[in-house]
C-alpha cells in the first residue's frame, strides 16, 4: 500500500505527479482530509477540476476509484445494492419451492453498487469513493448519505449493517446547481474550487498539453481568462481550456487568429447564445487585447 502524504508539500508533489496543479489551499484541505479521515466536500463551477482530483489521488495512492455518479431520482438501492430478482426466481424454480427467505437474501444474489463496494476491503487499501455532483440528487438521498459519511457504513434491510473495516477516502463534489443541506456539509471538510488565475492555469495547461508551444499556451490561457470576464451563460472551465488547446494542436495551429477562434469556439463555449456573442468583431477585440498584453508583459 502506498502511504498517504505526510505534509502539504507532499500532497502538492503527489498531485503534480498526476498532472494536477493544485493551489496551496486545496492541497491543505486534501492533506487534512487524508490525515483526519474526513470526507472532502468540493464545490465550484463545472470544469474546475473537482472530479479530476479524486482520480489523481486514487492513481497516486494506488487505490481503486469507485464513482457514484449522482442524478435526479437516485435512490438507496441504486447507490448501495440491489437484489438479483431474476437469479432468485431461477433458484426458487430449481429448488421446487424448498428455499426459505433466508436462503434467497444472501450475498450470492446481491448486486453490489458503489456505496457498498466502498465499504468492502479492496486490493491496495481502502478505495477512493467519489460521490460526483451530489447537487443533482434530492434531499431524501442526502439524508440517506449521512449514515455512510458519518459512520462509514450502509444498511441493507435483509442483511443488516455493513461497516467498513478501514474508512474509504471520500470526495463529494457539487456544481452548486442547488444548495446542499448543512447536515451533509458538516460531516465534511469544505473547499470552494475556483477558476485558477492565469499563472496557475498556464501551469495546468503545460502539464496536460506539454506538446503545445509556449506562445500558443499563453495565448490560449489569456484568451480564456478574458472570456471569463464576459457576460456569458456558461464560463469555460479549465477542462475547456485543455480541450481547446488539444483541438488547436490537432489543427497544427501555432498562434491564435480570429478565423481559428471562430472555427473552434465549440471547444470552449457550450451554448449557442455564448458562441454568437463571440462571433466576428468581439472575438477579434478580445484577441487584440490578449496579444497586446502578452507583448507588453
């Protein structure tokens, strides 16, 4: 088992080894979460790297990543475990009615879902449990999660309570499409994951797209930083910055131009109204400002 990092600097190094460039504040809260065994609640705009940090931690520590992707209508059965009714019916027919209820509700007929899997021993040590986009669920499911996050256990009525021998590393993310209840947040360490400043975003891009020339990387980051200051329905996240740079590389682009921007806006903006705002002279204005700033820097 790879040991957990023993300092904030070690966390930064560990994440950087996976291409994740973190702020000092984020590295600190990750360190505290690992040291204290507390779930980590990451909130922020979509595309700011909340999900990626769970992947980076799991890979760096050699742990299994178990992801519970949240959605509207998610219930306990889908998150914990479900009974394989088809297999149970086959067993009943084969036994010609001699099976008891106790025989039917055993591990043999249990379909394991993410929360139950996270409570089981895993090769390499306790897993990283990613509860992604908790804001997509409803309050009853939040209330159900309290048991799992407070005591690292889940209850299956037919089998009883299953408790983790070693607590998983839990990371909960939210895009803040709605407020998550305080009772859930209180059980976690909290951090708001904001858009990075230009210097850190450039570091991130250089780590994720190292093949891009320095000039192009600086122009991409500066342009995206400018875009976030515009009145857009959905501001581009770091994920879009990386995607855009990779698209430009695939097109053998060396430097930005109004024509290149117009052709590739769909890589950074995901709503037609936003794309229309940036068509023509508006994109050229932003690009002129970017090139002027980079020239005088």
